[in-house]
């Protein structure tokens, strides 16, 4: 069970594009164009990462043609946010190189 959660978290953290998409959607549902403008991504790159995140069960499309995090995606977004906050604290304290 841990693998099902940790694999997507690792993939999100290791990809700035996936991380940006997940953190953007953590703030609410967005259209393709809204995500594209916010993250300044090409259509092709954004489409690629949206497909990957959808296949990993992290996001889905709504009936209104917007993208939204699934319940698992919300959990991952919360965990990723916690990891980023903790990393920043460690960096500020000098316990993690920055």
C-alpha cells in the first residue's frame, strides 16, 4: 500500500512541471488554459503531464471540462506541501543544504 502512495509523491516531487500542476490544482479546479497561463507551459508539455497525472490517478477532468485533483490527488498535494514546508524549515535552520 505504501508504494501506491509514495510512487506518485516521488514522481510529483521529482518533476517541476507535475509539482506546479498539482500545487495549482490544490487551490481549485482549473481549465487547461488557466493552468497553461499560470505555469507558462506549452500546450504539448502541459497535455503530456496532465495525461501522466491522470493515469496515475492524481487528477481528473470535471463535467465542466476543468481539471481537479482526485481525493488521492488531494492527499498527495497535502503531503507534498508538508514535505516542501519541512524542507524549507530544515534549510533555514542549516540542517539541509540549500
